[in-house]
């Protein structure tokens, strides 16, 4: 509720200033208020979308749209999306892979959403001028995307709760980079719908590695339209 109230308050305040007959904002001020409304409405839409997605996955009501695609291109697409945020902080985003990148049978849009959540999380915690690496690999019938950052690491007391809905770790600070606590549980739900999982390795001051792992051949139940 708090995560929705904050942007809603910004929208109501900005709209109130625009509608108040006693207020006479300049053209620049009017544009700023309208952009504030748009930005916070987008934030509310994303939060509601994440909540609904997670609820559907947990209830088994998501139908996966399965097809075979290039796992490396998926990683590059995510990097292109997060790139502007990383550039603003002087961070580097890299994709590494084997000579012949693996192909995977899965829901491209959903796996892209899961990987985007992991990369966005890594970018948020990486320091200014830091580094985030996505390592794409294929081993024993599994395709993996390992997202490595050089951030502060995850406190031991937080690790068991990382995939709880709305949980925000102690090292996540308030402000524009703070998380809502839905990205990781949504990513895990997507991985599990594919018959996969997410592994986490972290050490204080040495950063973290989140590895998204799914079967190369697709969900093990062999039901292309069933998220299980």
C-alpha cells in the first residue's frame, strides 16, 4: 500500500496544482507537473502489473508462449534496456558467452522479464562506475544467465528472505534507486514455471551473483501452454 500511496500522492498533488484556479504555473512548471504525473502513473502501473503477474504465476494461471530463441540475444536485449540507467552512473554492462551461444525453448517475453529484474537489481546495487556482467552458458541440458555485480553484497540475515514478496533488504536504501520487493519473487516464479530456479551467491563487499537457470528443452512436463 505504501508503494502505491507514494506515487499516487505525487499524482494528486500535481493534478491539484494544475486544476487550482489560484495557481498560475508557467509553461515550464506545467510541463514539470505533467511529467511528474506521467512518471508516477507509470510507476503505479508497473507495481500493479508486477503484483498481478506474481499472483497469476503462483496460482498457475499464466500460459507460457514457448518458442526456441538465442539466449545471448536475450541478454543483449536486457542490457540495451538497462543501458541508459547504467550510463547515467558510469557503470559498464557486459555480456559474455561461449563461442556458440546456447538456444533455449521457453517464453521469450517472460524470461526477458525475469532477467531484466535480475540485471536491474544488480545495476541498482552496483556502485557508480561499477560493473555488471551477464554470463550466458550451457551445461548438461541447462541454460544459465549468471548476473554478477560488484556491489556491497547481501547481509546473511537477508538472504533467506530475498524471494519474499515486498521484502526490501537492509542494504537497499530509500530514494529513487530503492526497490519495491517484487522483482526477485517474480523472477523466481518465472524460472519455476519453466522448471528452473535461481541460485544466489554473495559475500560482504564482494558483490553478488544471481543465476537464472532453465532447462534447454523447455518445461519438463512437456506442456507448451501450461505454466504449472
